[in-house]
């Protein structure tokens, strides 16, 4: 687990400048660093740098950049290759010098060329330089566990595990991509391949990108859509067979992720996913597994007492820490330092706290991330079922609702829940039902107009042809690409493509790396993900019970009474914060004169929106009653801007 950065450029970037870029991500790898420059053809210089968090082979033999014995291939790599032992046996003719997994990447590339990514399994972002053909390859793991950004301009490319090395690169302009802001305000994160900056992108999950003397080619070697289509027709018809097959693969995945030369533990919230992963880890360990939980002094948020009972039942070495609101609030200021583009999922704060707790005792932690998306765990999936049932009625209400009634159409006089179903007419976004005013409000932060039409075809989206004012649609108009009639399954696949890699995994990566902690996610093992698509949906969502098959496996290890309860999850009282301890800063951030000078938001609209939001919080009747998420997203953006743009 490390951080990487570098460049392929005709512009002069010195070794000292690259070292300074590399040191911006020292939190990702405090144990070692490496910087090397290579002379390419046609005036190009290739610079590779890495910060190392030693997990496998703690000796200097794991130092990066790493080069083959013949000097042909050099690599920097962030992550873990879980099948490296099997590959090492298969590629035994390579002259290995270490016991780390990095050398297996070199051996795999020499054997299979660009197809090497199809043979390695794990979480990774890789930059590899082939002197023979002058290719510089960039690869990201299948689900996007490890991040990889790149700035492409004037035939030069600069890359990094985070945006900080790119922002530190000489000549970086840092021009804000305003077209992505409405979607960010609405979704609270930025989805790959986009970023907050112009000409800066993310390598997508499951993508291989090749740069050769100014030219770029891209290919998808794995995708959720293709993996689903390749496996859905190979259904495991027997429930018992499906359960046994999933259990077997989960056990192997957990065992693979327990290979480390440093202390290891698990996050244990007391929910199904983390409890199951902990149970499998304990089954695979000869000594008590270290487990970690955060408790809250607010009963409606607290699950620590349940986690403690699960830990006692499993016999783990359990550590819990109770925190209060003030401790969470103190972390707000650190958000832009480690989430170095706007990211407004408020559960990042308790996630940072549990990572901090774990890092005091371990260097690697297993998590239960991925269970909700792959096995139908979110409440939004219940709502997808309801939305489909009401869709026909919604079409009728929409048609009737166009009748004028005073200065408004009849539809706008109806309850918001009815409007949401009636407005849900775009076939490309059927599972993404939203409150009627939320999307217009998000767009109005840029345009000042709430009445904008949000429809966009899938073809327009894929060709990056935007609406007239040049902004991304807030929803993802891509649902037809999955070829799935079941709205619940379609929404799950969409979340696997968007919310999971760009929110859940970003949150865990940045929170863990803040404390130099490696987080591993067994449920997102390649074999486990692909097998999940062979499991009939009715085994995941049965008689209204979400995650049915995953829960059934958990019951093999943990009594039902310790697990069966409403899910609470990580959360923070952001509404109370924005109208309380953060109120003065929010007012400053939304000052109309400040916004005009900033030149990003529609100053009059944004200032008025926040004013109304706060008036409602003071007991008034402003229109900001139900817009806490938008206000929080705006606050986080402005906090990020203050840290990374205003301070430069």
C-alpha cells in the first residue's frame, strides 16, 4: 500500500520538484520513498516516484520504482496483488529478488504484455514504463479500490494517487471545472473519469490507459456491465449451492487478505457485513483477531454495544472508543487536506475516527464494504420496487398535471412524493427518483435558473455532449446500458459503477490513508463479485428481506438475535452543525460579494439559497427546509476552495 506520482513530459520537471510532489502524499507511505527520472525518445522525460507503506517484505528489496534485471521495464505501484503467490509459481522463470508482490507485476508484464492486468487480482493503481516501445501504461483495479488521477495537456501527462502531487507540479493551472459542480452538489461526490479540475481526469475502474509520445489509448479490461452480462446467464439455480459457493469464495477472499507482514485487524460495526468478515477472519486465525468499533454518545447513532456483543461471541480482541459531537466536529477542518477534491459524504468523519483508532494497533484492516451494493442492502432498493409499481400511475398524473392552475401547473400543487413519481419519465434514469426541487436547485447554483430541463440521452452523455449551458446532468442517464428490466437490479448495477467506487471507496481510501492504514475489502474480490452475478436476485432480496443470502451466511457464525435490528450506520448531525457551530463560516462562504469575486457560483442565487436555508433553521418559513445535503455540499466545496485555491 503506497502512493505514486510522476510524469511523462517534454517540459523540464526536476528531480527535486518531483520529490516535492511525492512528499505531498507522505501519509500514504511514510516508510520509504523513491524518485527516478528516465530519458525517453523525442525529448520526453519519464519521472516515477513512490511513497511506501511496507506491508509485504519490509526489507529494502521492496523499494520502488522497481526495474527488471534487464532494465527494460520500470514500475511504481499502489495496492496489493492478492494472487501474487500463485502468479509467482506460474512465472517461476523470473529472477525474483524479493518476496513482495511488486515484482510479480513486472514478471506478468514480460509474460503477457498489456494483458497482464487480466491476470492480476487485487486493489491497485499501476504506472509502468516499457523502454522497448516507449509505452507508459496506467492501470486501475476492477472496482476502483485504488485511485489514479492524471493531468493531460499539450502532449504531456502528470499522474498521482491523489490530486495533491498534480497540484504541486510546476505549471499546473488549477482551473475549476464548473460544469461538474451541479452534479457534485447533488450527488455529493465526483464520479470517474471526471474531476474538479479542467484537463484532469481519473483512470476509470477496470481501465488500462497507454501513453506513447503524446498519444493516449484507453481500453476497459473489466467492467460491471460486462461482468454482469457474462455471468447472469450462468445462474446457480439451487439456493444451497449458491450459499455454499458464495461462502467458499468469501472464506478464500478473507484468507487472501490476511496475508501481511504487519499487524492486521477488522472494522466491526456490529452490522451484517463487518460481522461476517470478522467471523471469517477469526475462523482463519489461530489467535484472537483485533477488532475496532466507534461508539457515539447519541443513542440513535450508536451501534457499539452490538459490535461488542458480536466481538465477545466471536472471541476477538476488541477495542472501542466512544466519541462525542465535538470530536467529530474537530475533524471537519481536515476534510480538504485528505479529500483533496470536494467530497461531501458526511460519514467520512466517523470513518476517519475508526481508522485512527485501528491504526494505533494495526497497519491493515479488513472492512465489509460492498455488501450493500452487491447483495441489495440499501433502502433505496426498496424504493426502486415501489417506484416501478407506481410508474404507470405516475405517467397519468404527469399528463393530467400539465393543466394550468393559476400561475403554475396542477402538478406543482401536488405533494412532493407524488411529483417525484410523476416527474420520473426519463427511461434512462428510472431508478433515480428524486425530490422535485433538488436538481433544479443544484443547477441554479451555477445558472441561477431553477427551471432548467434535465433530460439528456444516453448517446449525448457517452459522447460528452452537454446541455446548452455546458453542465453535466445531476443524474446518470445510462441505465439502458445494463439491459436489465428489474429496476432493483438496475439500480444496484448503477451504484456499483458510480456510488461504490466514487463515494464509498474514496471515503475509505482517504480516511485510512490519512493515518497510513491499509484497508482491504474481501466482498469486492474479483471471484466474489463475478459469482454474485450468478446468484439469482431472489436469493438476495427475498420476501422484502434485503441481503438475504449474505445474512444467512452470517447466521452460520453469529446468533440471529445479535444481528437482526434496524441499520443505523455512520452519520453526523450536519443540519445542526450548519445552523449552529458552522453557521458563521457558511454565511461567509455565501456572502454575495465573496461569490462574485470567486466567479464560480451564481452569486445572487447561492447567497439567497443559503440565507433561506438558515432562516428556516431559525424557525422561519424560508424555502431551505429540506436542503441540508445541498447546503453541506456547498459548504464542503467552499472549504476545499479555501484550502487548495485561495491559499495558493
